[in-house]
């Protein structure tokens, strides 16, 4: 268990559990210092800062950002319209189709954003931000015993398994921007798919119930109210038999 640290949340990676804890004032201060050092290094190496790169791109192609903004606006509108249809629909087949459409629009939107973000990957400020987040991850992610994943920051960025390193940064970014790490499970299209699956199961259950043979209830035969045999009747019966 993490000692003397306020737990933000627990997360799991490759069947191992880790704790994300609140950073100390020292860790925050050192992360900001890492940003400054990396930013200065980038400027000395002749890297663009984001604003200078944007200015250069606009000079080379004045319509570059306008085209991106237009494509993004169209996709956002398509997503909004599809989400509205999801809320109004109650048929499993149509919910499935709408969920697939929304997934496609979201993927296209993410692709547009990733292409734009890729332009800034090697700017001085972006590399500096990466350094800051990496240092926060080093200070905030702990084992269940409360230890750092590596003894030093250099070991953390050089020797930690790459996939685990990226997961640690992802957890820090979710904390920083107050996002749910499992946000994908709560997307409208995921909820719609679950709703469609539930509706199908309910429908199958009803159909199965309707096709089951109706069991006939056993009815007791009505017994005739026979009069008890009297002595006189018994004598007549005996005479007939003779």
C-alpha cells in the first residue's frame, strides 16, 4: 500500500496493479524545471516554438488551417446529429447502425486531430511538455508497496517498458485534465451498443417464451353422485343374477 501519499486512483497494467498518487510540491517544482531546461535546449537547437510554426504554415498555405477547421466542424456536426438520433431510437438494429456511424465519425475526427498534432511534435514547447509530464509520471506512479517504478528518472525514461511508460503518462494526463481513464467505455456509441444488445436479449427471451408449448393442466374426472346401495336394491340385483 502507498505510504504517506494521497491516492488518486489505482490502475492495472499487464495484470499488475499500480497507484497514482498526488504529487508533492517538490515533484511539481522539479517537473516545471524539467520543462524549462528542455524548452531552452530546443530553442538552442533551432527548433520552432508552436506560434512561430503556425505563422510559417499560414504563410506557406493560407488555407491550411481553414481547411482543417472546416473538416473538423463538419465531423463534429455529424457526430452531434448521430448522437441525437441515438437518444431518440429504441430499435436494436438501428442503434447498432448509428453506433457504427458514430464510431466512424469519431475515428475520422481523431485522425484529423492527430495529423494536426503531429505537426507540433518536435516543437520546443511540445518536447518540453513531454518532459514535464514524464517527470510527473516518475514521481506520481508507485507500486502497491509505495515505491517508485525506477530508482532514478533517467532509468524511468530509459529502462521502463515502453508500453508501461506510456500508460503512466496517460494516467497523469487524465489526472491533469480531470478525465476519466475509462472514458471510452462511456462514449455514446458504446452505451448504444450495450443498449442494443440488451434489447436483443429481451426480444429473444420473449420469442423463446412465446414458442414454448403450453402445458395442459390435468383435470380430475367428475365423479357421479351415486346413491348408496340400499338393502332393497341389493336383493333385486341378486335376483337378476340368479
